[in-house]
């Protein structure tokens, strides 16, 4: 409560500390909470933030998640917002309360009991998770690469498999096979990163391990081509690069079951696999379906207006992957991409500040800046759109790699500030003692 006015400050609760949610909390913390105009609370089930487009690098071991992750509590202190640990599992719009499930440690001991957090304005930014489309065996026999924990689990299995290959007789002829289901950006980037990782691992004294013979990488995609939502020229360039790395691609193939032995497809094909990664499609967690009467679609996304307000409660907003926001041209909805979350956070920060001043909310307009796909150290390809040129400009090689790197730095600058980002980048550059990949 403000001592001068006797009125409690407006409570803005943000659920989800992904790219969009964290950027929004930082912006509102600086714009509102730091000036006593509102109380900002960020809620997340994890204690640290990792930019989701980097998960394939964590899985391959080319990035140590502990080096790049950001502590929510530290940011909360620096940018005047509060952080609450917990996973949302319910909502009471009449009481204006968000419910968080109990939090447990790795031994099953309760850390935090069930919690209720109040709000005046609620922003749901919980992101998305991998969609298995009800395919038999996916949950039991594959890794869904949608969290840092899953990426670390995959990495451990990869390193262990390379060590096993080192211990086997050279003439055994066994190929360790990684099958990636889904030829979108995650699947494509992971495949190239894995190829690079295998080559680097072989240089660390594994005499019996030959990356060209001992590891087989396969991508299975149900659409006619990889990166189906991106321009065909970009898709073709990526496919050409992958084939040059001896990465197999199977398009127009629908997976019907994942078994302990491998992957079955509708065509009758079977790929014997040691590790299966499922990266085919997304959906929002099931608890969001018709959440306390709010309108959701078949992917459990919260249906919102162009102001990012839910259609049935103007005090509830949604952004990022968990929101179905109409585009300004009325065609389809805003795509679930990192650039969408970044743009929505920027707009919503301005909009909520205007709301507290009694001004009308802003309508969100998505601007497609193009697409970039990284192929590890080998290459990158992309298409740039918007203010750079009318239509799109195709780029590849070094320029595309630098622009992909710049996207990550843009996110770091938004969250950490320019000075801390420069210091962190310099530290990464001069740390020559660290191996090129994580070996444990």
C-alpha cells in the first residue's frame, strides 16, 4: 500500500519465465515497479532461465547450460520484481488467484506447499511443450527436447554411448543410431550439432570411436520437406547441407509407434534406434484446456484479442506459445516463435503501463523478421524480411551464423543489460581452458 495515497499498488502477476515472460518482467520492473507504480511478480517452475532455442546445443554438449542460464532471484533483485517458485495448475478468476502445485526436491521432500498468488492483472506466458499426438510409445521410449532437464538427459546418454563404442571391438560393426522425429528447426539444428559433437569427441583419445562409422543420425518428417513452415529455398539449402554431413532424412513419413527397439512408420519402414528424440509439434500443457472457463483452442492455447487479453476476461492476458493471437491481416494466428514472444513482451510492457495511466491498450502487430537455422559450426541459413528489403533476402554461411548469434545476444541485452552482456561475452571468448564440448 502506498503511504501517500493509501491505495495498494496494482498487482501484475506473470506466470512463465521463458523468453517472453522474463523480458516482460524485466521491462515492467524497470518501467513500473522501480517507480512504485505496480507490484510485479514472476512465477516459474524452474529456478533459472535458459533461452529455449539453445536446448539443442545443451543436448549435444556444445553448450554448458550452467554457464548460460540466468538466476531468476538475482534478476528479480536487480529489476525490482518478485520471483515465486512453482508450477501453475489452476486459476480462480472470481477470487483473482493463481494456484501453484507443491514443489518437491529430488528425494521427494516438499520444498514449498501449494500456493495461491493474487493478481489484479494476470499475464500467462507458460510457453509450450512437445506434442506427441497420442502416438503409442512416445512418452515411454523417447526424449522430448523441451526443457533443460531433457536436454541434459539426452547429453548423458550420448556421452555414455560414445564411451561404450570406445570399449567395443573395432570389428563389431554396431552403429549407434539417433533418430530425430520432426524436421523443424529443433530437429534440424540438433542433427547438425550432434554430427559436430561426434567429431569433437573422437579427438579426445577415443581410439576405437570413429564418428563417420559409429554414429548414424536420422531425421523423420511427416511433411514433404524439412522446415516445412519456412521458405522452400531455405528448406532445400538445409537439406543439401545435411546430406553433405551424411545425415539421413526421411520425408513424407508418419511415425505410428516408438518401441524400445526403434521407430515404426506408416509406410512399413522401421528404423532401429538407440535414442529417439521427439521434436514434432507443440501444444500447451493440458491444465490450460478451458482454464476456469477461458476460451482455448485444440492446442490448449488461450484465445486472445489483438490486445493480448483473453476473450472472456479482460484482466487475463496471454502471450508467447500459449496464446492464440490473431494477426492484423485476419489470416491465421501469430506463430509460436521466439521473435513473436519478444515482440509481444515489448508491446505488452508499453500497453500495461498505458493501462495504469487510464489510456487504451495497444493492439499487437506481428512483424516477421525472417528465419534463421543454425547448422553448428558448419553453416547457417536464413531469410530476412521486413525493413531490410521488400519481400525476403536469402542469406547463408558466415553472415547467417553471425546473425543467429546476434539474436541470442539481443535477448541477453534485454534481460541482463548491455554492460553485463558484454562482460559475459568477453568471459566466453577468453575461457580457453574449457573443452569445446561438455564431456560429463
